């Protein structure tokens, strides 16, 4: 390979990614080059004439090639920032989304209210993936002695374990494998879940980098995306896993607020359901406050 500079490498990569139809071609090229060079992106602006060693240029263009086929940047880097924390991600887990930070924010508010009222809540997360939700809660609220983090995917839990170690919460986040609520050993005060909620009918409309690369077990849940969330609610109602006045926080999909609120009020007529909207204005998180027992 001929000697190239930062500017030259970026221009060539941007052209290649643009030809591949990627909207953020220049930004993707910068992020990938900064990653390969082990520098902040600002360094690329400061030293455009600096030479890129041939071995590094080769690695960079290999990543550009993979990106041009649609592989998500987070998988290429092996990391994604969530709530200010750096999470290890790979194709075994969903890439954590900014919308999920809303659920974390709401959970933290509730956890802190309970702690302020002198009650250390028992917290569990179902469908934990990379561990983004429970690990962030454990890091942000060190007074929580422990939390449960459950997933049906043993592969996802391997990644969650790495993230627990990275954030020094492996002693407090208890990873459990199994279907929905089955692994939970005790009733909880706060239950969070970002379960798959995309309808298989929507698969065609999804961007290629999501549908071709992210685990389908983490994305899809029946024709309208409601199957798993509905089963989760029904099984929760049948269980004894909610402590009195428990709180449920569910991330939900596009147009799922109405059917799920209806189901929840049918199952728990005394509960109060509120919805939190995401940055695009869609109902994204359902917050269900239970009254009394169950
Ligand atoms: C949408 S991803 C969410 C991952 C993570 N909580 C996040 O917010 O980034 C859904 C997760 O639910 C898990 N899952 C799918 N079906 C499940 C089931 N029946 N029981 C438990 N977890 C399940 C998937 O393996 C996946 O990790």
C-alpha cells in the first residue's frame, strides 16, 4: 500500500462509504481511523498531514470495507457508550440505544426515592443483553447491595459478565440465565425490562445494519412485536415476584403504548400507568406503579 496521510485515508474512506450509501460516511471514517490510531477524533483535525503507518492503514481499510457492507460501527469498535459508561459490545448482544437511558433515569429516580424512605429496594432487570441497564444502575447507585440481571441468552450473559468486570460491579450484579422471570429467586421492588419488541412484519423496513447484524433474539417478538412483553406481563401477574407497591419499567416499541396499557390495567386494575416519551416524541417507556400487593 502507498503511504497515506490522515487526510488522504479519510477522503478515500469517505468516498467508499458514501458509495455504499452510508449517511454518516465522513463521521464513520473519522471514528474508525481514530480507533485504529488510538487517538481522539480531534487529533485527526489537528494533524491531517501526519502519515498513517501502512500496517495501520491496512487495518483501517479492512474496517471501512466491513462498514461499507453495513456492519455497525459499535461492533467494529467493540464498544458503545451508554449513560456515560463504556460497554463492550459484539454480535452476541444488542447495541444499547440512547432511548434506554430514559428507562435508567426513571429507575434511578425510583431507587433513590425508596432509599430516601429508608428501604433498600430489590431490583431486577429482564432481558439484560450487554448488562447496560443493571450495570449502570449499580454504578450510579452504589448503595444498592445487589441487583439481578436475567437473560435467556447464555452468549449475551458472557458479554454482560465482561461488562460487570469492566465496571467493577461483578460482586453486585447477579447474572442469571433463563426464560423471562423463571430465574428470579425472590420478589422485587423494581423490575426493569427492555425485551425484544420489534414486529417481524417490520423486518423489511429496518435498516440493513440492524436486521443483518444484531441478534434477532434481541430484536423480534412475534408479528407485531408484542408477544414477549404480553407473556412477560401475564406471567408476572401469575407469579409472586412483586413486592407490595412495586414498580415496573418497560421499554416499549412504536405504537405499543395503547395495547400494553390496556393489558396492564386488565391484569392490575389498581395500578397507575404512565408513559415516558423518547427524543422523537414516541411513547418509549411504560412506568407501572402497583398499588399494595400484586
Ligand atoms: C432488546 S434486547 C435489550 C438488551 C439490553 N437490555 C439493552 O437495553 O441494551 C433484549 C434482550 O432480551 C433477551 N431475551 C429475548 N427473549 C428472552 C426471554 N424469553 N427471556 C429472557 N430474555 C430474553 C435477548 O437475549 C436480549 O438480550
